[in-house]
C-alpha cells in the first residue's frame, strides 16, 4: 500500500488519501532515515556546507514535513483514530528532536564550519543558517552533561505531551458542549441565518428545537443579539469555564496541565542557566529582557487606560438610560456594546455582514494582493483534507508558480477553534529547479446555509486579511535556505508584522468596494454605511487595547517566575494584572487561562506581547502607504504598487535572512515609532 506521507517532498500531497494507519509506519521509517543521516554527518572529516548542512537538511526535511501534515490533520479533521496515531508518535518525534538538539558531535561540526575558511565565502543567508544553528543548539541544551542532560530530554517529552493534552481538552470541551433551546421566544434577536443553522444542527442530532454551541460563529452572535439575558448568561458560563474544573467533564480540566507546563518550563530555563522561562525565550526575540517587555506594555497601558475607562463609562451610561440595565453583567457587555454601536453609528454588525459574502471577500483579498505584489491566485483541483478546502497556485506575472495555498474557512466538529497559518514546506533550491512553499490558511467562519454563501462580519474579514499576511510571508519568500525562512527564523515578536499590516487595508474605501457584494442584491457596501463603519473603527478601542495588554502582562508575569505556579497562584496573578490595567472584571469562577491555547499549546508562552510589539511595527510600516496616498492626493487609496514592491522586497521576500530590525529599517529608513499605532487606535491625543 502506498503511503501518502512518504512521497517526495517536492511533490504535493493527496491529503484525502491519508489514513490514521499511515501515520506510525511513515513516521517510524522517516525517523530511522533521519537518524542514520545524522550519524553519518557526525563522522564527516571534511567539514563543509555540502558535507554537513546539505545532507542533514535533506534527511530531516521529509520527517518534519510529514509530522507537520499529521499535526495539521489532527487540528482540522480530528478523529479518535487520528488522535491515537498522533499521540503514539508524539513521544518518538519529540525524542528525536531533543536528541538532535543535544547532539554534541553535530554541534561540533557546525562550530568547525563556523571557524573554517569556507565560512567567509558563504553568502549571508548561509552564514546566518550556521549562526542560528549554533544558537539553537545551545538553547537546546547541547552543553548540558550527565543527569542534567537526561533531565532536559525528559522535560522536552513531558512538555510536548502536556501541550497536546491541553489542546485536546479545549477541543473536546467545546465539541461536547451544546444547549438545546425548545422555546423560540428565548431566541429573540438572534440573526435568522444562525437560527437556521441551529435548527439544522438540532435536526441532525435527532432533536426538536435549536441546538447552540460554543464555536465562535454561534457563540458571538448569541452574545451580541440574544435579548434573553438568561440565555446569554448560560452561553457565557459555558465559554468561560472551557476545560476547567467547572466544565462538563472533570477529565478535561486543564488545571494540572497548566501547573505542569509552568513547572517544566521554569525547570528547563534553570537547566540552561536562565533566571526564568521568559528570560530564555527572549534570547530569540527582538526584545532583550522581560523587564523591557513589561515596561513596553505598561507604557502602552498608561497611554490607553483613560480611553478604556471612558469607553466603559459611556457603555454603562447607555445601558442605564437606554436599555434600563442598572448593572452590566459580563454576559451583557457584548449585547450592550452592539446596541450602543447601533445607536451611535446607526448600523449593526449583522447589517454590514450581509455585504461580506465569503466568495466576494476572497476575490477582493486576491485583488488587493495582486495590486500590491503582482501575484494571482489560481484555483486548482488538488485534493484537500475536507470538502471545504480549496487549493490555489500562487503565480507571478509570468505564470510561474511561487507556491500553493490551501484554504479551510469553516467551523466544524473535530476542528480546532480560532484562525491560523502553518507551513508544510519552505522554498528551497533543488539543483536547477526550485521547491516552492506549501501553506495552510485556516479559519472558523460560519458554514454556508441553504444555498447562500457564508457571511462574514467585518471583524472576520480582518481576521482573514491577518492570516493572509502570514501566508504571504511564506508564499512570496525569495529565501533559498529553509532554515532562515520566515517561519523558521523571523523573531517571534516580529512575525506578526505582515499579518497585522494586512488588516489596515480592510478599512480603506477602494478595498471595501472590492470586498463587498450584498448577499441578495449584489450591490457593494454603500458609501454611507462605510462611513458609519469607519466612524466606528475605534469603537471601544481603549477597552480592546487594555484587554490585549492584560493577556500579555499575565503571560509574561507567570513565565518570569523562577519556579512553577499553582493554579491558585496563576489565577491570582491574573487578578493582580486586572487590578493594574483592566476595566472589566469577570466573575470569580471565570477560567480564562484554561483555554488560553496560545500560551499553553500554541507556542506563544512568554510571547503574547508579540501582538502589541509587532503592531507598533505594522502600524508604522502601513503609515508609509498612507504617506504615499497623501502625496498622490487620495488619502484613502493606499494600494500603491511601488510601496508594495518595496514592502515585498524588504520585509516579505527576505524572511529571516537578516534580523527583523534590519528589515524594518530597510523598508522605513528608520527605527519604528509607537505614534502610528496610537493614531490608528484613536489614542494619540492623550498621554
């Protein structure tokens, strides 16, 4: 039987043909091949790029590619059989990765290469590959000996298992929660398309009524539009206690997993000689120390807290005077905010949503990318992992294929929540030909209903543009060495620059015209409605800003400890952070950390601040397009191909071939300034 996971790396994979029983045989075979190749490189006497780096990369690339595919499928089409196969292989893959990082002979080969005469003749990209490899070896514990070395390997395996367990608990807790509503009067105010989807879900479950769930396309509209405070409270508590001791099944409680991860991370940092996990993480970031990050976040908080308090006061006053709600409960916030938006700006999110049909938004996105960078997205018939998936070949003006993008947009059971991008393989030279990148773009939008396309909120349009920025960072790369590709080598606190940069275009009138077609009439979003949308751009931006700062401070503080923390201390830290920067305080039983997958299953531990750090970079980068538009006499038309070409050349195409600070300076001609972020957020006037 042919195993799809064992095909050549430079060929596309038939995802529909991959079965759970393919996983273990493929991973075992690729592990054996990779180990043999590493052992051969260890004993090479003539140390050179061609004798060390090339054979090593050629041997491990098929393994990492296959494992990426398996991990991806486990996130988007999760089944008990696939989960079992993934978890069976996870310890073996983790063990290999740890062994590779601890391999002293391999480390010595790279040191010899760095000290050799050949090093000076290598191009800058290859020199950076070697420099980063030496750094990563040290961060992987290669200089540890004896019991410390053995303990480091144990910690690595335990962390991988714990992160996977955390993710599974969140997915299971969401997938198994539902609420059957049998009385239609309880659903008053909820948009018709969500009611149709809920009724269909109930029918498929063999029940009569409307079946609600905690996936975002259902949860958020209920919280915004349901007139029943009791229904909102039930949904809120379900979402707020995901994967905690208060969720439906105690075995999905992430409390012990959080404690274990914090304990293991602190111990790993101590073994490597760092004061904390945060200190260790920042070795590979633009920021230098946790103290610098905390100062950055608190400076940003100081500039935004007054705006957040004003936002809340206005919401409370509106709720009292207009909605007759004397006290705003946490489950009332989204509902009251949406009523205030409608009252102040005379539109609702649901009204705007009728204009953003998924096919038109996708075409509009592709038009924007084509204008800026001169590339086009050509649909292909490559099989995906689910019928929802559409594959595209990304081509330049000469119809050369630069890469492949697989898009999976809709929420469903067995699919991890949220939105993300992942790269299956990177660009790489293969003799006279080039291996092009393969990238996945995943969202969780509402499914099309009754022959009508999926309708996106403007926030979801922004999410799609955000993820497209990540995808373009990989797809438009001109980096020939995978080890310094964007996803491999760009500092974590700069990796969000291209994604947050793309969000800005969603507010420009020429772009909105491309993105919008009314689901019934086919008309573009009217200018009057756009003007209302734009006027509301910074609606409650103060509260949104301090919320992100709250998450970032919490993350940095729990990872700045010399030891792990108990779940009581984790929650206590969150309470202290809220007292410092928050304006909204959830109930005592709220368990936000238990589903904070970014921190505990997504690689953002001691790195969540990256969103705000990179937003400074992205806002400043976008201001270059605004300046060009002003010079051209049309301040809203920021789609300038010349500036786009420079952004492509200096940011997207270079990946991690040089430090992110150097790339930013090459594009902007100076260091970044916080002013553009504050201006875009409507908070520049007050300090």
